[in-house]
C-alpha cells in the first residue's frame, strides 16, 4: 500500500501540488474564524457540583460586570484638585459606550459624616458632593468604615477605587440562562431527543452571540484605557477586573501565537540552513509545516473548537511533530542518495518512503494514543486540546507524506551538501559513551530517578492569575495595587441559608409594637420586616467576623458590613429589625444596590458573603484555605454544613486545579498503557515495549522533578508538558528502535549496530531537536508567564529526550538484547 501510494504521488505530483494548494487555501480561509476564548468558563469542570451551585446563586443576585480603576493621586485624596480629577475621570468614563454608571468616593452614601439616625439618613443621603460636608469626618469614615476601608480606599488613604459598572446585556443573560438550563437538566437525567436538539441550538445561539460581542468587549476596554490615558500625569492609574484580565489574556494568547509562531519559523529557517546548506531543505520543511498548521486550524474552526489558554500552544506542538517527520525524511533522503546516487528521483523517494513510512505512521498512531488520553479528563478545554492535537498530528503525517515527495519531484536530484554532517560528531561521541560507560549512564539515570521522585513529591497545584504576568507589565502592577491596597482580587462567595421558622413570623406579627407603620408596607415589605431578625443578624455577624479574621482574606462584604456601620451610628447598638427592613424597602435604589441587594435574598431565605482573597500572598494555599473555611464555619461559627455553600470563581478554579492533579495521574497512566500497547504491536515483543516505555518515562520524570524543586505549579498549561514529553520521546524511540533492528539484521552485532544507528538515524534526531530547541527558546521572552514556562519546559524536554534516546535507550538495548541474542562483541 505504501509503495502504491508513493508511486501515485510521484506520478501525479503536479496534480497533487495543485490539490494541496487549493485545500490549504480553503482551510486557510476558514482558519480566520477560529475563535479564542479566555473566559472564566474555560477554567471550569463542567460536571462540577460547585459550578451548578454558583450558577444558581448568580441567578438570584445581581452581579453586573465591572472594571476597577485604582487611582493613587499625587496630591491629597480630598484636595480640590484630586476630587476634580476624579470627577473628570467619572464624567469621561460615563461617555464610553457600554458604561452604565460609576461608583467612586464622590458617589457612595456617607452614613457617619456626621452620624445620624437611620430615618434621617434614608430621607437625605449625603455624599462627598453634598453641600457643607465635613471633609475631616469624610476621611475618617472612608478609612474606618467597614463599608469603605480597604475596599473603596486604601488604609493609608493614598489609593482609591473607581468602579466602572457596565451595562447589562439582557440578550446575553437570556441566552446564557437558556443554555445553562439544559446543562443543569442534563446533570439530573438523560435529555430527550427533542431536548437534546434544543440544547444544541441553545449552545450554538449562545456561542454565536458571545463571539459577536467579544470584539465589542475588547473595544470597550480599549476605550476605557484611552479615556484614562490623559489622566496618567495626575497619579498612578491602573485598570483591573475579571473582564479585563480575560480580555488581556486573549490579547496575550493572540500575540504569542502570531509572534512566537513567526519567530520559531524564522529561527528554524536559520537552523535548517546551517544544517543542510540547501534552500530546498529549508523551504520544504517550512511550507509543509505551515500547510499542516493552516489545514488543522481551518478544521478546528469548522468543527467549532476554540483556542483557550490551555490549548494556545497547539500550533507550536504541531510544528514539533511536522518538523520531526520532515527532517527525518530529509536525513534519510540524503543518506540514501549517498548509497544509491544513480537511481532516479522517483526511485530514491520510493526507497526513502519504504524505509521511513512504517515508523512515521506508528509515530502518529502513538501520538494519537497519547493525546487521546487527554480526552479522559473532566476539563473541556483539555479534551479540546486532545482533539486538536489528534487532528493536528494526523494532518502533519498526511501533508508531510504528500507534499514532501510532490515538491521533491519538482526539483532536480542533486548531491547533498554534507559539510555539517561531517563536522557533527556528537552522535558518535554518544555511541562511544554507550559502549564504554554503561555504569555511568545507569548511575545518572538512577540519580535522576531519585531527583524526580523527590521533586514530584513537592509538586503543587497552586497558581493565581496575577502570577500569569511578569512584574514589569501594566496588568501585573494594576492587579498588585488592587490586591494590596483595595482588599484583594480573587473573588470567593459564601451563601448561608436560614431554616424556615413560620411560627416565629406569626409570633413577631402579633407582638409588633409598630402596627400603624405596618399598614404602609405591602406584602414584600412585611416579608422584609419579618426576615431581619436578631438571630439572623447575629449569625451573619459571626460569619462575617470569622471570615475577616483569616489572614488570606482582604475584604468581606455582607449585610454584616452594614450592621457594623449601625453600631457606629447608634453608639455600639445594632440596627433593630425595623430599621433594617426600613432600609431594605425605603433606601434609594442606587444605594440599595451597593449596601443591601447583593447580600440578601429574602425569597430564598439566605445571606451572601462576598470575599476577596489576597491573590499575591506568598504563602497562600487556596485549597487549604477553602477546606479550612468549609470546616470552621461548622466547628467555630456553629453553622450546620447543609446550610452553607462555598461558591464562586475561586472555588471553581481550585476544583479545576485539584482535578488536574488526579487527571494527570490517570491520563498519564492511560497514555503509558496505550503507548506500551503500540510498541508491543509494532515490535511484537513485550521486552521491547517495556524497555521503550522505561526510556519514555525519563523526560516526564525529570520535568516533574524540576517543576517540584523549582516551585513551578502544575496548572492548566503545564499539564500538557507531560503529553509533549511523551510524544517527543516516543518519536525518537520508534525511529531509533526501528533503525537499530534493521542494522542488527546485517551482522547481529549489537555494539556495531548501535554505532551504525547512531551514524544514521541519530542525525535526524539531533537536527530536529536542535531546530526546535533554538526555536522554543524564543518563547522565554514572553510577558505571559504560562507561555514562557511552556517554552522553557519544552526546551528541557527536548534536551532530556534526545539524551535519553541516544544514551539510555541504546544502553538498555545493548544490555538486554531485546531483538535476539545476536553476536558477542569483543574489542
């Protein structure tokens, strides 16, 4: 079949080139529609019970999107110039399309400047812009009030937050709600055929609308940045917020794909020229690589796969695979040319394909098996990465074994320039080390095994958004400022449900001393009045104070915050039930949205606590913190565990990270079994399969050891490095073992066969590794830390893989003689 295929390609190479050009062009057109999604949903476990709870909670509370501007003015915070600047910023931001309102120190209600009875406060809410406001009292309130301290202003009163509240998008909310309805239903039972159709339509409608508004969101953020730019001279201005982080991550991913994709290609061009010294062997690998990536990208776009932070490096990973295939073909072509200089180009390509076809096909099959293991994970973007890479490596094989022979048929057969090969002696040096220093190799491997076990035991799954960016970037500086001065960045929510007590309501109604005022309340008002009981407020304050006592927590907002303000207004006494109900019903809507509505849901009889965790705290352990809160709300606060839930982004992100750790073990185990089965099928030998998998575990083990000792956390991007390590080493191992078996057939001498294998196939292994190592070194300059770490770890994997495959692998082959006893070799 392989011979027939080669004959067909070489006989009809012009038609093949024309067809591939058309195919690449068509898929290239569709590739522009491949979308990038860096939203919070790409970091979640779709079957996570906490996700279900979070969606339910967010459906009950108004949680508008917002951006945060941190402003550290050069002059005093309450000076006329600073207040004028804040007012100008506010007015300018309100003109930005998509901005609903602004909350700043100019807008928030002043309840203590001076303290007044709550009835007077409601009737005449004071703000900083009200006439005759005492600024000394305002400063005291802003820096000491539980509502504003370490939230709206920093404790040193040198930084303030300007909240940019964005307009609600009812269509987006409607489509999201409709999609989530089916997600929740699917978790409870199997969907009917009609419901399945409706679910698919809901997903398509939501994705289409989300994609259509993504450019608008990016433009909104850019407009906000442009609006703030003229005020940079008035002090330090930084933009923050979850929406901005997601948008910036998309920008970083886009820039990295474009910049480093091009940079890697440029570097590879230089390396290929240095190695081969022939334009044809520079142009062909690049064209093949680009064509394979373009076709894959188009297919991904057509079937609806999206690039996420997790899968953003699939282009670089596919380049590795494609370049490996092409370089091995080139090296084999040059090798066969020196053996058969008189055959035609078509015959020479036939010889090359006969020798390289089978190992190349098995390389792709093993890669598919390895990346297929990712699809057992519970994280949708990692499953998508597995799909992308399976499509990618398959396209790499098809394009390489179609385009390479077709392009070579266009060119005249010329003797290869072997200057670099003749000067390159590292492969022979490796062969001599294997022959004479086996104990040294074994000692190094054992040492690496110990290093890897110790390092892997230190692996963490802790990570934070702020650590995704270099310290000199604006996004890092802004997040750091908000984190340290304005109460933290990572959101966590706790919802406490109160047991129904109907009898208590009836008793309260009959004993109420304010029956005359009751008649002024409608039915909802009565519900509010009866809801705010002393027992509930005591529970809320206990939870609030406990959360605030945790060193990792920067700010806590709840109804307890307002209650603490009440103690200030009433000389240490709490608001009574009537006063809280009065505020709930009579406070102006714009202030109620700030003080009460986000924290109380009377209909569901629950209170909500919004916590912001200090993300940049060095010793922060998110999983431990969440477990501590979950336990101590019961043991210290006295809540029953069924009456409270931890929800929100921090919980969901932590669940995803914890899942990574367990899924890494399961996916890696499945990958090893799959690849072992492939080796067993290819070589028909259990011994060879076991030796091959032993060699393939070396780069993975070393990477985990380095990550452990270097405190590089296992996160949503570094999880892919294990698959890459396995894929790279498998490629080399198959090529080497296949060639070694061929060489052994000549004389049955293991040592001589090892030298010949190093003198032939090792060239391709070294050249491919050299080109990709230098190419991926470019990535370490990225401002996006996950890309930087990915590039660095890939370089280490490539180095360890080539050393392992040309030292440890041949050592095992020579020692265990898996291909048969052969001849005894004596010097």
